[in-house]
C-alpha cells in the first residue's frame, strides 16, 4: 500500500491567511468585494473566493470605481494606489503583510534621507510586492533579478540593497558578495536581509521532506514566485518531483513502483488543495483494487 504524507509545514503563510480570512469576513456581510489583483497566486483558491463574490480587478479598473470596498492583498501597494482610492471615495480593506509593510517603510525612510543613493531591490520585475516597494521611492529604485543585472549598477555611487521578502537567502548573499567585490573605494554599500523568515525557513524543511519520499507532488500556482523557489529545492533533492496546480493534473502512472508520496506546496497553496490531491490518489488506488 502506498503511503501518502502531506507536509505539515506547507500552506498559507501568515500574510496570505490574514488576507483570505479578511476577504471571507467581508463577503459574509457584503455580496461583492473587489480585490486589486489576485488575492493569492493560486488559481484554485481564487476560484473558490470568486464563487463567494470576490471580484478581482486591475489598476485600470480601479480608476473607474467609486464608493466601493477594495481589498489590498498581502503583497502591498505603492502610495499612488491609496491616493487614487481617496479621490474615488473607495474604502480600502488593507491586508498588506506586516513584514512587507515594515519593508516599505524602511525603503521610504532610506530614500527620503538619501535620495541621491542607489536604492536596489533584489526581486522579480513586475511582481506585485516589488511594485509596491519601488513605489516608495517615486519609482527611482533599481530592481535586480540576477548577477547580470547587478553588474550594471554604478559602483562609484552609494548602494543600499534590500530584498523582496520571498527571495532565496543564498541568492541574496551571492549578490551581496558581488557588490562587495566591486564597490568603489569611498562609496557606501549597505545590505539588508529583508527576506521573510517564515518563508526562508521552509527551504530546509521542504528539502528534508522531499528527501524522504519516492515521489513529490508540489502543488502551486504558476504565478507563485515563492512556489518556483520551493519547487526547485524539491527538485534538487528529489528529481522525481512534479509541480501541479490541481489534482486534475496528477498522472497515476507517476505512482508506478512508488512506495511513498509526499505532497507539499508554496506559501500560496491552500491546505484543502493538498488534501484534495491526497484523496484523489487514494480513491484511484481503491478503484484499481476493486477492479482487480
């Protein structure tokens, strides 16, 4: 009999849990609640909340709204979003993650005190959290995704380095090492490890989990930046790791010759979705046994 284990450390982080709980609370009293962007980078969870009345909008659509409630998700928003909401008499339901909010304040304070320096953010260009961070600097911050981007910095000028909260600690330290090796004498370089430890600590935990199973099913939405990092860690430890968005993508042929299956996911993966994957496998195995 195949053993199936769901990783107890996988699932929503604190910020995502808070945002979804608040959305459910608002929807229990109002039929419609707008959300600026996907509340979480998981299509299945977004569908569940859409059925409850959550309407996902983009920034262009926000401009056309007046006198409504709009939820800001855990990723955070730039100051311009709050200004627009005030002009349009929009009630903001702010669920920005406290870790992200603190980071926004730190970057704004640094920029205001030293606007001539290079504020550098290690993160993914266009990511919702990164847009909110860059917005604290009147869009003057420089986003770097890799060493190639870092090499284009002006090493004769002061550099203050921050990180998107869900990036890899190892990658951040490689970037720090590169800047330290290239910064000009007389220029100031300061780096700040602003990676969320609730996310970072999942790396060693998920590696240990992946190592003890024959097959890993990593459940995550394709848009999840954190999901990509964690899945790659599973793949590094266990080459027999498969990334799926829902139980519908499970191929039962993957279970041939397998004794143990580990199911895990990103900080944007709901527990119910991992449970659904486990149930599908059990039901299919039972059906096969009945036919035999």
